[in-house]
C-alpha cells in the first residue's frame, strides 16, 4: 500500500509541475507559481480523501506534493541558468 502512495505522489508532483508550467506559458506570473503549486497539491491531496485516505493525511500529502513541485521547479530553473 505504501508503495502505491509513493508512486502516485511522484506522478502527481510531475503533473503539478506540468500544469504550473502550462499556466506560466499562458500568462501566469512566475511570482505566483509556488502558490499555484501549493493549491494544486492541496486540491489533488484532498481528492484522495474521497478514495479512503483520512482527510488530515490527504491534506498533509497534498501540502508536501505542492511544496515539492515548487521546489523541484525552482531547483531545475536554477540549474538551467
């Protein structure tokens, strides 16, 4: 069960990064990319509450996903520059 959560979380982090990148190309200011990542993480984490994960755990996982996505994006951006 834990392996499934880890794989799903990794895929969702990649999805969050992709969505934020698309939004940035559509005109979202880079300034708000971290906030959007966090909101998307919380949203996607909240959805997992509907499939049986306790709400608090879902929101914590969502927060970690959003913060991870924003950190991975800014870290990759720093490497490119």
